[in-house]
């Protein structure tokens, strides 16, 4: 079962707070980026390579982020930039596997427009989770239980020990707030 | 008084309403601009949260399998100093090589390591220089004041991951205490240190746990 707190705590840092530091070569921002997005990068590359290779590619990705930090566009999500690097490194890695069997589907999903879409989806998911993390705790809690643990409103009321009407109200307010953030482009 | 459905829209999208309640909500939404507007918000939030869940960055397996430590490259000023020192070394080596052998300039240096004694004699030391070749990296290890290996023993060079305590053998040092080894580029990230061990010639390929020299590799 997914821990509610693990989701919201995992998106605590906000890109804009450290993107400029990252671009300017601030080591703390670099460490924050690794803490914030390291698991995402590993999850992403793990779709194409083995576990050990994924760890290696994750390190390579952040090493390259460090080397080319001045190319970061701070007006865009940092994760998109990082996943772009991870994608290139994954392609290079699979191309070098001359003697191994290379998964054709992995190559296709990396190099085609499908690869672009996957990166976009991961970036969007991270943005939504950022937005979710900024909601007040009561609203965030019911939304996470409903959408990340697939509980019904009745089950949420039982889990939290609150009336069903309170769950409905918190959920309605939370979704409205989230939609407003999405519309304003204010998720980060 | 009109009864709005705005607080039931989430349940409607999640499929948690009964048939009657669903039909009732539908009939109401046909004529209620306020609830239709609210439905747009709920639909957008619902779809976005579904997407976030489907592509969630945090999975149970990731929670129990933490990421390894991040290898942070040396700060810029260190790089500059190291680069300057490396340039001097490379230039000096280049001049020496050209003057002695008439060869062309040295390949680019990508990393260096200063090797210090561990279990070996205090006066022993050494260095490792990683050169960039077209197809791979090449590490040249040289030692100073390292006594000749005892009978039926030899010195072996290893790449080391100090965090995971993993080691990868590179090869043997020559009787003169030096050696050159070809390395895949990815290994230099995975194994950020160099170790020289004293090995018994007993057919055991594993590290002897007698490390005479060791040093961290620094990129330049």
C-alpha cells in the first residue's frame, strides 16, 4: 500500500526555488535535485535497462546535469531537463550493447514520439504531485486516499473517522483548488 | 430551493454513485451552469490525479530500495587547480615524450588519483592518471618506494566503490611498480577509487584484503 505521506513529502521542494541555484552551479541545489528527482530518473531508465544499469545511468544523468547546468532553462520544469538527459544516456547505453540482446520495444519507446510523450507524462505527473502537495492537509489527504490508494469516499470516511459529508466537501474543495492551480499554471 | 450536485461530482466521475443518483446528477447538469462549471474543474483535477498516479514517481519498491549516494564532482576552483596541475604534468610529460621518443602529444587527461599507503610501507605512494582514448579510457598507475613483492606474491590494481565496498580487478603491476589498463567509461563513475593490493599467488582471484595503496579518483 502506498504511504500517503511518502507521496506528498516526496515532492516537498519546488523547482523554482532551486532551479536558479542549479543553473548557477550551486552544489546544494544539485543535491536537492538528486534527492527530488533521483528516484524518478531511476524509475524512468529502469523501463529500458536492468537495475544495476539503471543506477549507473542515474549517476551518469546527474553527472551530466552538473556538467551542463548552465544550459538549464529555469522557466521550464527541471525534471524535464533531467529526463531529457536520462533519455539520451539511455539511448547511448542501449546502442553500445553490441553483444547483448537489445529490447526493440525499449529502443522504440525511447526514440520515437512515444518517448517524448512518456517524458511529458512523467513531468506532468510530477507537476500535479507538486500541486497536490501545496493543498491544505485535509484536502490533500482525501485526494491522495481516493486517487493513489483507490479508496471510495465511504472507505475514506471510515479510515479517517469523519462523516461522509465532510469527505465530499473536502474533496470538492481540493479538486477545485487543484483545477485552479492547473488553469493558472501554478503547480510548481 | 435548488439542490446542487457539486459535492457529488467526484463520486460521479469515480463511479461511486448509484444508478438513480447518476441519472439525477445528469438531469441536473443539463440545466445547471454552476454545476457544469464545477464539473469542468473536477474532471480536470480527476484526470490529472489519475495521470499522476499512473506515472507516480514513488513506488513501493523505490521506497524500500534507496538511491545510492550521489557522486558530486569536485568544485570548480578545485577543477581549475587540478586542471592547471594536470596541464603542467601533461605538458611536461609531452615534452619528455617528444624529446625522448619523438612521439606526438599525450592524450587528454580526464581524471587523476593520488595513491597513499594503507597496509604498505609508510614511504610508499603512487598516482593514477586516466587518459581519454578514442574508444575507451586508459588508466596508468605508477608507484614509488613500493618494495618488490615477496616470493609468490604480486601487486594487483583494483577499481573500488568505497560506498558499496565493491571491487573490480584491473590487472597486475609490473615488477617496476607500474601498469596501464583499459577501462570502460561507465566504470569510472561506478568505481570512484583505485586500490593496489598485495596478492598471494595461490589461485585465489578475490582481493586479499591487504591494500598497500589507495586513492580517490578526481575528474579534471
